[in-house]
C-alpha cells in the first residue's frame, strides 16, 4: 500500500505534503495438514509401491480460495530421503494439492514413512503422521510389539505382538470380547516354539490376509524362538523372534508407535477425590488423533498419568523402571499388568509440577536396560 499525507495549510502556514511510503501487509499463512497413504501395504519385496500425499488447508482464508498449494512434498524413511514430488492441484474449489512417489527398493521389514510439505507464500508447511509400510517376502512372518511397531525389537512373554505377512488369512476376523481369547480364529492358528523347544499355541485377537495380532504365551522361555502361521492345515508363513524378559512398548492413539500417547490424566484433589480425562482427541479419519492440553496451573491437585503399553510386566523391580517427561525425571508409581485385560500393561507417572506450561513433551521410559518408543502429551 502506497501511503501519503498532505497538509491543507491555513492563514498562517503554507500547505505541504509528505513523500509516499510503501506499507506491506502480510496475511497469515493458511495452515495445512498432510495425509499419507500407500498403494499396497503390506507389499512384497521388489514390488513397486506408490506413496501418495494430500495437502489439505485447515481454516481456509477467504483470499486463499483463489489459490492452490504449490511447492514440493518430500518423502522420507526416518531421516533418509526417498525422493520428492511437485505439488499438483486437484482442480476443485477447495485448494487441495497432491504429490506421489513410487519406490521398489524397500528391503524386507517395517519402514516408517513420512511426507513433508515445503509450504509456499500462502500455505504453511506441514508433516504427515508416520505410515508403517511392511515389505515382506512370500512366506515370511515379521513380528513386532503391537505398541511400538519397531522392527527388530525383541518380544517378551505376556505381551501383545503384531505379525505381518502376505496371504495369511482369507478374510479379516476379530475375536469377541469374551476372555479367554481363542487360539484358532478364522481357521488361523499361530504356534510359538521357544528356546527350550516347547511349542505353545498363541491366543489371537485379530487375523487378516496381512496382519495377525497375537499374545506371547506365559511361560515362553527367553532366547531365540520361531513363530509359524497355519491356515486350516497348511503352514502359510513363519519367522524368527527373540524373547527377552521385557520389551517395553507404549501405545499411541494413531497406532503408529509415536505421537500422542494412549493414556489418561488423573487429578488427585486435596480432599481425596479424583477427576480424570483422556489426554487425546480423535477425528473421523485414521491418524487424526492429537493431544489435549492438560491444565496444571488452575488447580492445586496433583496430576498423574496412566500410560498404556505392553511388554512391561516382566520387569525385575519397580526400581528398575525410569521415566521422564520433557527430559524431567518423573516418579514411576506403578508398572505392570492391567487386571483382567490380556497382555495390556500400565505405567503410572506422577507428573512434576515444574512441567506446567511445557506444551508438547515426550514421555521416555526405560526398564532393565530396554528403551520404549517415544510418545507424547501436552501440558499447559
């Protein structure tokens, strides 16, 4: 805007004017969110997989309706860049942009893929939630903690595992709510042979063509073990696992091993009463869960956090468990099983008052030399 000023003058003073000055008004960038999907998950080793990312504006500024996101989307596995793509407009009235990348070089295992939008002069940069891409050879069965989803980590007796493969079951079946869990579901059985040579059938939560959620049986001995999957009478997949005393994993609400924790906040009031709330809120789509700020300043109550996970109950002692929130040491009040729920564990943390106003903060947990995956919460 070119701004000038002129004085009209009067009976005593002559008119005058000032040189024009250019004033620049910058509008706020329109926030964006970035979704990420895979053309085939799980995929077979060597198969071409296309990752597609969609840039969607948040609250659209009136002025931005005439524009669509530009810039680039970079696809990464961890810190390694897989490639990038230019953002292409969808052409609709709402300004949405797309970018995709095809790769065929994924090795066997689990791959954490994210997409990063560069932003432009109208639309803000954003990063997608991680997508766990599973690449497997035919007949291979890869097992991980159902909480952390970290490839290569050991498992432990009494925990919830997720196994991935190709062509495991003919359809998807979920076990009913009744306990105990079945050891045959949709014609599928899973058997674990431990280091002592003992074979045990694994209770099952869920079976599908590409994933099976199962329980590592109590009594499974530590050391190398083998898991096999049988559909009716035919073995369709198998794979090795390492069994340790503990394999701590914390559940995330976006089911990707990081981001906002599956946890509840409990306020203990001075009069002995308690109130609680979930630390998250979720939208209608997968990966949409975000943290809810927990108010630590408006009450004299003590804040406790109940974080849910698995692979924790085998810890040697409570003294062997250490936690921190936002790099501040945090007392651990309990670490063990949730009564009546197969495989589910719980860690209770007394949140230090000094963390008030920290905002987004990571929850770190270690026990008996094992480190859990990072999850987060929000403190105000």
